[in-house]
């Protein structure tokens, strides 16, 4: 994703990490708040997968059942923490 007003700042780095998840979710025809929620969930799932694949220690511990990664999202609006499926 490229926008002419974005520079190589921190926010750009964050947007570039989230954009692939948004693109995948957008293909399903979602918009608005549904797009935001599903993009967030897809991005969190991708982060979990990255941890599992890129860290041999974490990947091995997960496979052996010695570690569980709990993926959760925090709502700034209401302070609620939603734990997502921990079986990813």
C-alpha cells in the first residue's frame, strides 16, 4: 500500500505491517467497522503465526505443549480485553 503523503515514519511501518491483513479482508467485501474488526483479527493471527514460524524456541515449545500463546485485543473504547481463539 502506498500513499504519497506517507513518509518512512513509525506510523508508516505500522501501516505496512497491517496492510496485508486489510487487503485479504477487503477481498471478502467487508467495509467500515466490520473491516476494521476483521483486519485486526487477521493481523493478530498473522502475528501469532510469525512468532511460531520465526522463533524456533517458541515454535518448538508450542508444538510440545509447553507454551501457549494467548492472542487478545484490548478495546480503548470500553477497556475490555477479548481473548481470541488460542488454538491458532
